[in-house]
């Protein structure tokens, strides 16, 4: 585990420097051809994933690699790296400082190591299975323990929306049904940072549909190691649904999620 977390930490730090150095000032344009600023964002995503893949496989050539940009590599070691080079791409395009690099290592399908770094702010989080979750960018690493258990009507809940119009419409109805029953809703725009915010106690619960494994592998481990339950329809998060909350409030929150039609 020490080798894996050290490698994830080093590569994440290099990826953060890479993205920060390439991003122009202000808003990155989202209209145009392949020579436009839209292409620049795509190139940064892809080049960041390529950098991460090259660094990891140079150190551990027998490992597998799965990334958001599709640069997947099979492996034979039983270790699989799951990577989101820039989680929160729309925030990245608009200059909203909520986008992150997320790197997880799985061993025979189980999440064992996770590192998430907010590229814009330097906030850094990590976890090793069984060893707790930590915020590591401060002078001294601080253990994360999640939020307190609260009744539903006092819970600040994060969510997100798919980009397929009909799916968004369904999600909007579900969120609208939930809103009267909780303190408020937050839509921050980066699943990995929603989960690390939950681990840090900035949120009370989280629900989202349409997430892929690279969206939640690293941050989900961090949340679980902070004492949270991260689950889905069959007992584990999936593209169909991810729900996260403290153990003491997960059952009523799951019931609310179901009533609201997520």
C-alpha cells in the first residue's frame, strides 16, 4: 500500500502542475472548431490522462489502467488504476475553482488507495483502505471524520445533473421533490469534490445518477474511510445511482431518495 499511495500522490501532484500550467487565464471558450479553446480543454484532459498513465505504467508496467478519456491498458498484476484527469470539466472551462484530479488504485476490484486534489486550490485528500482519510495540503495532515448525524430537514445535500436532456429533466424533478425535505441542495459540479467535501463535513449527504467509476473510485474510498456509507441500488455505487451519508442517517436518506424518484 505504501508503494501505491506514494505513487498516486507523486503523480497527482505532477498532474496538477501540468493542468495548471496549461490552462489560460479567464474563461476557456467552449465554441469553435478543433483549433479553438474547446479543443485546448480536450487536449489538456487527454494530455493529463496520458501523463498520469505514462508515469504510473513506467513505475508499474504490469498494472491495468482505466481513464475517463479512454486510454485504457490491460494488466496482469491484479492492480488497476482508475483515473479522472479533470473531474469538473465545465467548472474548468468557466474558471470556477472546483475541478480535480482523481487517482485510485484497485486490487482485484477493491478500492485500496485514493488521492483527490482540487487543481485550482491545492486542497488535497487521500486514503488507504483501513487507514482512514486525510486532508494533506495543510501544515499537518488532518484526519477526516465526515459530518455529524442530523435529521433529514437539517441536511445539506449535494447532487449533480447528467448532460442528456431527458435524464436531466428526470433528475430535476427528483431534486425538486427532495428540496422541501432537506436544509438545502448544492450542485457543485465535480463528483470527486462532492465526496471529499462530504468527508470533510462541508456537506451532510450526496446523491447522484450517471456517475462512472472514475468519478467516484478515489473519492468514494476517501468518504468511506472518513466513516461514511457510499452505496447504490445493489449495495454499491453504480452508474444507476450513488448515495452517500453518515451511517447514522443513511437509512432515512436512502428512503427519501427512493420517495423522490431518483
